[in-house]
C-alpha cells in the first residue's frame, strides 16, 4: 500500500511538471521575419519568411502555414492584393513563396501557422518592400 501511494504521488508530480512545461510555450513565443525585406517587383517574384522561436532563437520546422494574405496595407492600400503560391524550401524554418507584385511599394504578408507541439495558432505579419 505504501509503495502504491508513493507511486501515485510520483505520477502526480510528473503530471504537474509536464503540464507546466507544455503550457509554457505560447503563440507569442514565435515570430515571423523576412529573409530579405527587399523584393523584386513584378511577376513570379520570390520572397521568404523565417519562423523563429523567440526563446531559443532556433528556426521552427514543420509548421503548417495557412490563411495567407499579401496586400499593400503598409501603403494604406489594403484592398490591393497579390496572388501568391507556396514553394519548396530546403532550409529549416524558411518558408518560400512566389507572388505577382503589381506595384512597387510596401506589402504586408499576413499569415497563420500551426506549429508542431503548439496547441494555439501562431499569427504574424511580415512587411516587404518591392522595387
């Protein structure tokens, strides 16, 4: 009976410890950054974003990006959007895209991501300048 009680106490301590560790990560612990803030204006222009864990500084691999939008909201023209498609990337934490930029200026890439091991959705906006 004493062994069983100690075992249950050990399980409870482990459960609390693991729960605290899992709850530590939050969407605010991640950031999207431009790989290069300057992008070529025109058709089939490539741009990339980096997803990084703020606490460790390490790139985040295997995220599923969705609900992306590319618009000119930095230049107060949010209704001006550009078509874009995802491209493969061999670099960890780098997510590449191709877009048809129709005008030079500031562009905002707004996106959401499901990060492995993270229960909540990570959201971000990355600003690019096309020339």
